[in-house]
C-alpha cells in the first residue's frame, strides 16, 4: 500500500510539473499541446468517464492518464522537466491547492450533452414514431 500511495503522489506531482512545463519556452510546441490536453483533463473537476461506471470509470485514472503522462514527459526536455518538477515539489510542499481547470470541465459537460442528444436523435426518437 505505501508503494501505491507513493506512485499516486508522484503522478499528481507530474501532472503539476506538466502544468509548469507548458509555460516553459524550452518545451517544444507538440509537447505543450499534448501536455495542455492532459493537464486540462487531469485538473478538470469532472471526469470524461464518471467513476461510478464499473471498470471504465477508473480506467482513465489507472491506465490512460499515467500512459499519456509518460508519453508527454518523454517529449519535454530534461532541463525544463527538472525545473518544472522542482516548481511542482515547491507547490506541494507549500500546501497550495491543486489548480482546477473549469474550461476542461465545461468541454466534458458539452461532450456528454452532445452524446446524449445523439443517442436521443438516433436511438430513442425514431422508436417514438412520427412527430
């Protein structure tokens, strides 16, 4: 259990480090774009796949997010990543609150609304008969 907690803490720190790396001019543009997407999702207060959905709900936190983080961390130059990790460590040690991304939350809500509308239009509405 202590190893799992250490892994989770490192994952949170790396998300925060990516947040700082996005602002570093040494980070390549493609790494910034991918990092922004990952950080926006990770810091969003709403999950794309809600946790109450069996198996799939935790899949993003256990597999997808760590894999995406691993990929993007490989794209960030070592010096920029070291500086970002130091800033992230200082942020955590100062016990500052985790930043939130409400724009990503709004995008996730809009995606779910669009999916529900599509399900209504293509699956449910035709079965109700002509209007």
